């Protein structure tokens, strides 16, 4: 009888720990999603304020000559701004995000 109670207690304790871990993960994930949305919104606002068009997947780009590429600071995914001339000779500005992999070497 004592063994059965011990196994029952251990099982219930294990389930309660799993339930707590699940709810904590949900809160962490929700916070992460909020931070991602805020960062994405800030990036869009900064791009528009600086007259850089935010890149959207599937955009048709007409790049004849790249004038300048400026990478954001930090490691991981950073904003990149590009100035270029199109085939008509007009200057265009584009902002996109790229993973910066050489940041560990200080570049």
C-alpha cells in the first residue's frame, strides 16, 4: 500500500511540474512574439522615415548598379540598407534584413 501511494504521489508531482513548465513556456513564447512584433514595427517605421523602402518577399528589383550597402550593428539578423541605380538611372533605396555571421571576428 505504501508503494502504491508513493508511486501515486510521484506521478501527481510530475504532472504538476509539467503543467507549470507548460504555462511558463506559453508566457515566454507570448513575450517573445510581442518583442518580435515591436521590433518589426520599429524597423518598418525607421525604413519609411529614412526614405528606404522595406523589402517584401517577391518584390521585382531592377538593380543596374549598387551604390552603397550599409549593415546594421550587432550579431544575428540585422537591418541592411542598400542604395542602387535602376535601369533608368534613378536612385532607389531599399532596406532588408540579413544574418550577420562575421560579427564574432569583429567585422
